[in-house]
C-alpha cells in the first residue's frame, strides 16, 4: 500500500461511491478526513475496503418498480 498514494486511492473510492457503491460511503467518508496525515490504521481500513469490493463485485442491487425489475 505504500507504493500507492493514499489520496489517489481515496479519490478512486470516492468515485466508486458516487457512481455505484453507496455501501462503502461511510467508511470512505471517515478515512477521507485523514488525507493529510494518514496512519497505518487508516491504510489498513483502505485495504479492508478494497478487499470488500473484490469480494462483492458480483453483487447487484435489485430495484422493483411497478412490476418492472431494474438491476443496478
């Protein structure tokens, strides 16, 4: 994780939150506050979120609107 810039990783995850992954919004919002002075626990949290995303990449949100199914 040291070879990957912390701020760039947070930026990529913020894009994912806005575009498709609202389930990680709180975690990313918390670690985003420490962009200037991230500690090892913040980096570990980012690693955990990335592992979570890899493990749930095949999960979808299913919306049912007036008997019309929309998969997001």
